[in-house]
């Protein structure tokens, strides 16, 4: 889901950069209010986790690959705004150092994976887990469901961003200037592979790690790490 | 052992296992992720290279492209796995430093 340079028009990149600047500003303010000094090391672990889990490319035999993002897990443990910052740090380093995701598309990639994914996932988790005791199975299921929905909606966003390119940006004779595939191909491809495979990977990783943490540190998970 | 230390050990285990993310796609002959093709692949799939794509796609030369070293495109899977682990260590070191700095800059001083 790391959109490289060249797939989105400069105009699209400016729009997503412009959307993300206030998101990052609000995230900084929210984290300033809620993150305690003791939680700072967990922010670093969260960013590191998101980075390394994205390196586990899962193959569709003979087809494409995809991976989990880990953003919903970080959102459940530290809150969605902290997750936004943690995943942003991971995405920026991936783009700059490893060329994974473009420089021009950092805004769009952060919108999808550092904003939409953790927030959608977090609120689905809250909705399903509300009222359930800490350590209950419902919380684990809620976490898996949140992770699944979060990454699928993020993939839908990426599919739309890819798919509008040939509609909006083409030469006089109709040849695409950037992403060559329209909504009719990009949206089913991006959402389909996440609904069928990578969404389950994100769900499994999130649920398993949360269950492990609940067993190890039962105090940990009431409203996240505190 | 503190919880933070336990979690970092977990991250270390993931770093050690990370080459699976390279070896499994290679084994199952899976190609690029959707929408992450290079110029040659786009040419092959669509019969042309979009003009704007051509201008923008080479904009940034990453120091460790695709989690390997520069010029390592043709190396075998064992060497690439090693580079993958080195990339994970380097990436996580930098990410940890930046997140700690950002976190310390933002976190409330009490508690």
C-alpha cells in the first residue's frame, strides 16, 4: 500500500500533504495532552513494530504481495493519535531511506496508513469491545475486527487515490499521465486483496500480539498502556 | 525484566525473522505489490510508460533501495536476506531515536 513516486499527480500529492499537516498538528497536541513520560518508550516500540511488521511481505502465489501495518494495535495500546505519529515516523523513514513509498506521496501514504487505518480500526475496536472486561475474549476479537476493517478501508482509500488519476490527469488523446489504472480496476484490486488476504494478516497479528500482552501484563490493557 | 525490555526483545525476534518477508514471496513467485511496479513492469503491462510517471518515478534515490544495498539487484536470496536484516536494524535504530525525541518533546512532564 506504499504508493511510489509517479503514481499520483503533483496536485493529488499537494492535496494529501495539505490534509495531513493539520492532522499531524492535532496529533501532536493530542499526544502532548495524553502521553505521559513513562509511555514515550512505548511510542518508540510502536513505531519500530509497525516498521518491522511491514517488512513481512505475504505472497499471493504467482500474484502480488502485501503486508500488515500494525497501526491498529498501536492505536489500541497508545491511542489513535499516538499511533498516527508512530506510523508516520515509520513511513517517512521507509520512504527516505529505503525508497518504500514515494517522497511526493508521503502525504497520501500517511493519510491511508497513519490516519485512516489506526482511527477506523480503533473505533471499530471500541465499538465491539465496549463494556467487556479487560482480558476478555471479546476484546481480542474486537481488536482483530478493528484491524481487519481498518486496513481494508485504508486499502480502499489507496485504491481511490490510484483510480482517480487516469480520470483527472491524461494527455489529449486519453493516455494516463500517472497511475494507468482507473477506479474500475484499482478499487477492486486494492480492496479485494485486503479483504481476502492481507486484512486477515493484520487481524491475526493484532489479535495474537494483544492476547500475548494481556497474558504477560494483565495490567496493561485497560484503555491501553498507562 | 521491564515490559519495555521484553517488547524490544520481541522486536529483535521480528528483525531476525524478517527475511521471511523476502524468501516467501520469492518462493511463491509473487511479484510487486499492486501499484508498486517499476517502469519496465508498467511498460509490459500497459504497453506504454505514462509521461508524468516517467518524470516523477526516479525523483528520489534511496540510500538503501528495497531494503538492500545500492547495486545489489542481482544478488542471491541469502545475501539479500542479510541486507534485509541490516536494513531492519538500521531502520529501527533511526525510528527509535526519532520517536523517542518526538515523544520526549511532546509528553507531559508530570506523572
